[in-house]
C-alpha cells in the first residue's frame, strides 16, 4: 500500500478535571480527520466541552485488532489523520492502543504523542517517596493467591510498584499488601484531580483501615502505590539493630509493648519480624515479673 503521509496522534486526555486538557490536545483533536475513542459516549462529552466536532469510531479491547487493521489501511490508502484517545489519561497505558501504534509503525505511518495527565505519575508525585525508580504494573490478577505472588515478585525487583484497581477490588488488594512482609508504605488515590479527590499515605495496616473507613469507597477510580523495603548489603543487614532492642528502647521511653511494636512497623520493619520479636519481649518481661 502507498503511504499518503498520514499521522496517528496518541492524545492524552484529563483523568478527572477537564481544566487539565492541554491547548495542544484541543488543537490536535480539532485538526484530525477521525478520532478513535475507547468509549465514544465518554469522549463525546469531552468534545462537547471544547466544542470539537469530529467523527468518531469505537476502539476498545474487544475490537482492537480488527479496528486497528482497518484504520491503518485507511490511513495508508486515504491519507487520513487519526487521533487515538482513551476514556481518561494516556492511551496504551493500561488502555487499548498498543496494537494500533504497532501497526502504524510497521506501515511507516508517522506516530506522534500529545502527552497528557497520567494517574500513575500523579500518584507518584503525591507520595513524597524519594526512590528514583518504580514499576507500573497496571491491573494485577483477580485471584487473591495469584495477586499475592505477583505483588511479591514485583516487590523483589522494584522499590515502588504502582497499580490500578477497580473500586470493588481495592479492599482485596490492600489485604494482600498488608500480608506482604516487605511492604512498607502504601499510597491510595481515589478520583484524582476531581472535586472529591481522596489521597491517603501510611503503612499497610493504616491504609487498609483508612479505605475501610472511607465513605462511598466503592465509587470512582483507584490508583495504589506500594513502597517496598530496599535490599540491604549483607554486612549492613548483619549489623542491623534487632527488633527486640528497638521495642525495648521505646518501652524504656514510656511506650507500651503494643505501641512500641506498631511504631517500628511504621518505621519500615517487617510485620512478621516484629510480631516474633514482640512475643519474645513479652516472654522476657513475663519472666522478670514472675521471679
């Protein structure tokens, strides 16, 4: 087929607040011949807000392969410019689009990205965590056992893992995170950039409780980031102060056993290690008081 110099624009759209729509995104959507939208009903509202009148075609995970092929053929044969948009944020990132971009590249069609908001990057900016690397894993498995294994494997290789989850499954995800001994901190984001945006950062147990206490917790979109323990060099790990010593130090400063244990978990020590240390400290104290 002859390439008639068409262009595929991958256009980022707001993740909640329509004021985040960039002038370049508006200009691009006004200029193209056709818009490929994940959900034409959702995109129609966005276009109406900015008075953009362009034909749309539905492009979603269930028709992606066939629609991508047809659109690529039109671009080559007719020279049409196409904008690819998802319901919110950047296409391709846990949304349809990768097949279309790949086909366009194979056909030597020009591909241009018009960047826009991303829930994953927004969450990372809100975290206050200073690690220089992270892994975006999108949606993990629905099965709890498989989910736990996936999360454990991810945490072994990356200090921060960013996930997306549906509102009805966040509680299960937070439960799995709380059971992971290497999970240190959790950031939960709900309805980012919207009027009722909700963000919580704390240790895994605090995060699970905060979600449980949240009104209307089964509404809106969720982005969850998990911060894992960094691997320590062997010599540093050997020299690490024991959990028992840290608990006793806090108790000498006036805290009870429960509060002392909770504080060192919050500081980053693994829950199972603290639990075992707490039992040993209790046994030690009980032995002293029984003499």
